[in-house]
């Protein structure tokens, strides 16, 4: 029934017009129930995720009580002996050799990966021709999804036989090696922008040169302990090199995204003031992107610290401190993976304590990345005009011999923005008074950037090339329909059918758990952020929880599920494996969904609410459809990540040589099959068979990443 119009006389009072009365829409009982059900469902999803994961963590920390009470926290962390079965006396467990091994391998990886990643990111953003940038960047992004077990296989089969003779030469020519390292650090420091990195680079170069000089004049010995032989197949250097190849694509991808955010005005201002391309990068791009580069490097460090399978394959697993870098060692993640299966009592408690220490290390690195990346990147960019003005005043930089006019035909004054410079000037052509020294610096920097691209692409290309060349030889109909080989020396007619199906089943279980919980949790964060001060704090706390989960190493997730479920049920099974994968997938889905939901224009949801639509209908009909491509991207990326995980399934699903679809029994999976063939067997036949399984696994993950990129393009198209 249409309400009668208000009396016109009632709308005007003696002292002026009166605002019309607002009529609130009365919701039906069904609408009220639906609204409350929507909020209840999102809150329930968030609570389930937090409580379940919190319970798993509590079970893990409770398992370490015996270790802390026996050795003390400081005593365990600084202990240098790990002996589970001493000849006399009780077992002794100390974590320091594993912390040392983790730190050494991560340091080697970061020292190699960070400079190369920055060089490749600069090349694919500013230096290379435009038609080359996108394909190269896409290949590097896809390589970031290659499972760690694949890198471990490549490292032990291909890299170690090639690199060991070179390492033997280095060990026998230590003086030359130290001198070359000192000179290399000095050259790199010369081209670095002013700041902490430049100081650190010169300090390392000075230390190496001083050590070389003291050895040369006989003050210290010419044999450096860290470079002594013999060179073994499992060593710190081998593990560090493979870790560098693994984290390089991750750091490169994030750093490139940071470079893209540099305002165009920064670049044009540098070119307009006569800077060469390298000076533009040094004075405009790198200072602006400093916090982002540090954040990307910190995230790569977190991945290197928590890596498990590749380290377990390559480091040799012999705990020691301050021995040769060419000898064996042990890391936190690798030791946990190899020792937990047969551990019990105090030894299991000590291994769990190692997992807690590892979690603490990754937590600190990821919190550091979170703090650094939240800093405004403009802190360095605002000083661009001051730096170039000073360099112009001192005669170091000359203005280009051109006249630039604004739209009115007048010359711009200092308060106006610098206009766009012609392309010829941007590339460095036509710039007057560019000194030979500046030209040499620019050419040296360009050569260094191209060299970084070559050095980065060689191992990455070899990884993909070896997988394709070796894996294709194993592909056949039997390979997809038969069971894995029982005898590792006879793989004829064997296949991966049970592992392929098992991987799909466990990834499906993980997706069925993580996808709805993740999307509903993202909606809870979205609605909470719009609900006032308390809601904003809840959303911030949930975001912090999700970010911390993103940095938890997969080996820690496997240990958590092993302690909370496997020990309680006394068996491995596919369901527990799926739960472990869901813990890994959940933060990826939440973070991606939260980001894309926040990108939905607020006008759409506000218009729907203004027309009387309830929040649940607004979310279902407006927010989710608009954000659907981005949400699907997050789900597919999570599936790709879970499909290549080895460590969680090693602790939860176990392995089986039989075909099974029973989720309450042990089940084979692709990563575990590769791991067993490389670690437990490692015959020429089993290694060749592992290449075939690797090719199938990598193809699956790369296809999933291509699908994610397709959905990402749809999401960007929707935003536009």
C-alpha cells in the first residue's frame, strides 16, 4: 500500500523548513535470520580457523616441556652436542649446530640471490627491450612455483657433479679466491647507492682484503678453515647454491612489483636534470624502493630458513660448527625431517623444540618484513630533488642542452612539476656535458645488470631444461596407469597412477577445508573493518594472524599435524595430509581474497545498502561477484603451492605402494614418490624415474599458475 504524501503545511515551520522524517525499513523475520546467519557464519569460520590452528600450536608447544625442563631454554639453544644414544649417560640434545647450519646456508643463498634478483628486476623493468621484459618476467614468476624437491633432485644429480671440481680448485687456491672475493665485493659496493648496503659491502671487502694481506705477509696462515677440503657431495656450499636458485624467483618477482610502483615523475625528473639511465635508477628508483627491496629480501630469507627437502638432500646432515664450507652440516628443517619418523620420548620432544626454534626464526624474519614493507616507500624518493640539486651545484650533473616548455609555452619554474622529457633524452641521447667518468659508470652498471640476468637465467634454464629432457624419456601410457616400482633398480613398466590420484585427493581435501574457511574469514575481516573501532582492531588482529601463518615453514606444519593427529590416532592417513595442506592453503586464500575484496569499489556496496539490501545479499550479489576472479586466483595459487609440498605429507599421509582412495589410510603422493626415489633409493634407474614424476608434477603446477594468471587478468579487467 502506497503511503499518503505528507501534508505540505507540516513541512514548513514558522522558523524555516523542517528536514523530512527518515523511515527505517523493517526487515522480515526471514531477512533478519539470514542477516544474522551471514554474520554468524563468517564469525564461526574465523573462530574455527583460529581455534583449530591455535590448538595444533598448543599441542606442539606442550610437547617441548620435557626438553626445556631437562636442558633449559638457553642450554638447549646453545648446546653443541646432539647424541640420542650415548655410550654412557643420558641423551644430550643441543640446537646450536642446526641454527648455525641454517644461518650459513641462508647467508650463502641471500648473498648470491639478492644482487642477482635486483639486477634481473631492474632489467625486466627498465633496461631490457619491452618485447623481452614480459616473457622473461613470466618465466621467472612460474619458476617460483617449482617444488623444492625438484630443486633438490636437480642439485644432487646435475649441480653437485659439475660444481665439485670447481670447489676443489677453490680449496687448493685459497689466496686467489679470497683476493677475488675482496675485489668483487669492492666493485659491487662502488655501484651501490649510498646507504647501509654500501657500507656493509665495503666492510666485507675490507675484511677480506685485510685477511688476504695478513696471510700474504705471513701474520696468519694461508689456509683458511672455512675453505679447507675435502669437497664432499653434501656441503654447506651445495645447499646454499640451490637455496639461492630457489629464492631468486621469489625475490625477483616481489622486487619487480616494487619497481613498478615508482612514480613516473621521479624518473622524468632525473632525466630532465641530465641524469643517465643508471643515475636515474640510482637516485630515483632504488631510494624509493629501498623498503620494498628489504621486505622482498626478508621474505626470501624466511623461505631459505624454512626450506626442508632440498636441504635434506644436499647438506649431508652431520651437525658441526665452524667447519669447512665444503663439508657436511645440518639445518633445523632438514634434521627434523630426517629424524622425526623414528623418534620418541625426549628425542621427539627435542625435535619439536627444534621446530619451535625454527618457527621463532621465521616469525622474526616475517615480522621484520611486515614492519619494513609497511614503511612508506616515499621516504627515499622525496630526497631526489635535493640530491640532484646538490650534484648540479657541484658540477657533477649538467642539465641537458634542450629547452623544455610547459603547455602555456613558458618555461616551468621550480614550483611546477617537471614535464615529460622526449624519449631520446630519456635514453641518454642528447644530454650535454656527460663526463667520460659518468659514461663509464653507466656502462659498467648496464653490463652488471645484463650479467646478473645471464647468471640468473643459467641455473633456472638448466632446471627446466633438465626436467624436460630427462622427464620426457619416462613418459608412456604405463607411466600414468601403473604402480610405482618395488625394486628401485628395475623401473620398467612402473608408473605413478596411485601417487597422481593421491595428490589430487589430498589437495582436494585441503581445498574443501581451506577455500570456504578462507573466503568467509576474508569477508569477516572486510565487514569488521567497516564496523567501527573495535571491528577494525579485530580485522587487524586477523590480518596479523594470517600474515604469521604465511611465514610458517611447511615442515613446522607437518610437525604440528604429526603431534596433534598422527600420534593420537597412531596411523598416517590421507585425511591428515589434507588437513596439513589446508593449513598451508588457508592464509594464501585469506590474504588474496581480502586484498581483492577491498579493491571492490565502495560505491557499489554503499548503493546496494542505501537501497535497503541486507549485508548478506550485498556480499553475495555485489562484493563476491566483483571479486570472484581475484578470489579464484588465490584458490588456484594455494592449490599450486599445496600440490608441490613434500614435508607436510612426509609427516601425515605417509606413503603406499598400492592404489587406494581410502582417506583414512596411508596414501601415495607425487612429492613423496620423488623424495623416496631420490633419498631412500637413489639408483640410476630410480633417479631417471623420478625425473618423469618431476616433469608431471611441474607441469601440473605450471598449468595451475597459468590459470591463476588468467584469473588475475580477469580481475584487473574487472577493476578497470
